[in-house]
C-alpha cells in the first residue's frame, strides 16, 4: 500500500468535526483497538494512520506530468 504526498492533514479531526468518529494512530499496536472503538461508535469513522513515508510511483508520474504541462 502506498501513501500520498500530502502534508500532515488531520482527516480524523475533519470527520469528527462533521459528527463522525476520528482517531490518529502512529503505531501498529494501536490500530486494532482504534478500529474496535470506531466500530463501537456506530458512526462514520476515519482512522488516520501515520506510516512510513513512501510515495506511490503513480503519484510521482502524475506530479511529473503536471509539472511538465505547466512549463510547456
């Protein structure tokens, strides 16, 4: 699985602000309990998982294409 090249966007807080359940996890052992809390909430949920920074080759290609198009 790949991540995107977003800045640190608090998606979990945005979902919570709209009335859902949101939580950020940074370690793998936090993920299962966070999912249990999300299911138990009965609300639309977002678990924001911080992961190792690896950019998808697809995103790199699309970004390069956009940069080239803006120069030409």
